[in-house]
């Protein structure tokens, strides 16, 4: 543990270990859908999920430099729909006293090995105590993969048509392989669209098909009585603190409007509770642009994440209620009029331009009187371009991290092989005893 990390867990200890309260920890560097995959699977195993986030110093000591700082990484875990509470400065090697302090009986992690700077398993103590649960690692994505895309400027990750890819009509491999991969991708979208329990449908998922209008992929909770439907759009590439703060501020702006209209009055709150449950005043629909749209304006190898990956990142965010894949770069009157929930009450945009344009992209919502702009905030300059600049500025450090990751993988593989051999030996001994 780094000298800058607290030795003891902060806060008051939980009175007891709770079967339904689980612990997940990690670096969560520019929180991507791989992280969200572990989190949603962990949440399915219990009723509450505490997420430990390592310090910048601990990660540097054991793994290499972080791209996002601790504050930015905590913002990301706090914004995940399935996270009950984020805990900063969690030790890099998971300690029993930390998880016990927070009342978490079990630690959950993917089926890959994570090791510390010396190559030892980070979960060796909780495994020895039989307080460890395993979930499947999200395939084909990691922070290391994304850093590699930035350093090498690759474009092989682009998707031409997500809708056709999900149906197995596009993509690499044979027809059978495409069909299988499409079904797996579709199921992952369904999983990430789950509600805060991770067990029921939550977020609605739609495709914009141009002349054919909107096609529903998955249903969700949908707008509730009295909620205003608002629209946001963007690339959401390398979904990070800039995107999260914007979405959070959209919700807060709508809550402020609702407060003035009496939404939070005792009478109205009790009326909603009497009909089932209380809920917030806004339904946020987020449009996600296609890869070719973003690449047209930004060039090089942008977006770093393809539309499927970016959509998953938006889906897991607690400030979003619906996702529209393939949203147009310009929200026209025709597009907004065909909205599945009727014309939106507001169209929000942030303080900075996502992509340069010679025309006013938001001319239509302005003419309709529904355009609203979010003010300046601390993270407004944090976007995919900023993150790539951070990587390039310290390119030597990150390339060293990539090489170290490769060497570390060899050590982790050796540990995995040893574990398998020990497990086989244990089973043999059990048979002999019988």
C-alpha cells in the first residue's frame, strides 16, 4: 500500500457482515464497459455493491501511471447505476479488515488474475478466507487495449452498422460466427440496460433508422407520469468525467425546474408514493452518434471506442433512461418530432463543442424553443481528445506500462497454472480418501 493511502478504512464500521453486501475494487481508469461488466454481474449476486477505488500512487507503484486521477475515477464509479457506494483509497491488495469494516462478506472479481507489483495475486487473502466470488471477464476490452488503440492509431475497431452487426449481417468471420457474435453483443446490451438491481429491464434501447424512424431493441421502464422527457446527444467517446458531469448537471437542472413547480412538495411526493413509489422529474434520452459520423469530423482513428462500446458506457450511467444508437449529428425538427415519447420537452447541450461545425447543429431545437445549455463546469475540457493528449504527453511511460503488462501477464499465467495444478491435486486426494 502506498504511504499516501490511509492504513485503516475511513468512516464508521458496519455493525455486522451482510450476505447481500458485496465488494468490488480496482483502478477503474477511464471507466469503460469492461469495468461495468464486472460491476453489473457483481450487483446481480447481492442487494448492495461497495466499490473500492485505488489511489493514483498505489496504481503507479503496482501497475503504472493512471490516465484519470482519483477524483475523476470516483466520479465514474459513483455514476454507475449498480454502485451503492464508492470507497476511495482502497488498498491495491484487498485486505480482509477493509471489506469487513464496510460489512461486505464477499469480494467479487473477474475470472482473470490481478497481481500486485511483485506478481502476487491481489485477492490471495480473501480467497484464503473463502470470501471470494468469480464472475466472467468482459471479452475483448481493457484499459490496456484502449491505450494501445491510442498509441497505434488503429481503426479496425470501427463498426459500419451496429444494427446489422447485431443481426449477424456484418462483421468478420463466417455467417455462423457473425450470428453468434451478434447475439452475444445483443445480450450484453440487454444486461447493461438493466435497472439498479441489475435484474430487471431499466433503460430503453432504440435505433434511429433515418427515413424508417425509430426501431426499439429493448423496452425499459419508460417515462413516468409527470416526467419531462429531455434529449442529449454526442459521441461519448472514452466516457469520462466531462460526459458524466454534463449528464449529472442536466438532471440537476431539471430537478431545479421541478422544484419551482412543486414536484417535491409533501402532497405531490405522497401522491406518487401512494401510486407505488416516488421518482425523479426527468427522463433523459441520450443519442449516440455512429463511428463514421465522429470520424468524419475528428479524423485520425477517432472514435477510440466504437459505437457499441460507447453505447454500453452510456447505458450503465445512472443519469440516463434511454439510449438511441445511430442518432444524427444534427437533431432536426423531423427527428425530434418522431421521438418515441413525443417531441422532447428540452434538448440540452454542454458548454463546449464536441466536434467543429460550420453550421449551428442545434438550430432546430432553438427555433422550437426547447434548447437549453448547461453552464461551465470543472470537467468540461475532459473528453477523448484530452485523454489522448494525456497519453501522448507521457507516451514513454504508457509504452513502458504496456510492456510491463505483457511481462506481468506471463507471471499471472504461471500463477494460474499453479492454481489449476493445486486444484487437480486436491481433487485426486479427495478421491483417494473416499
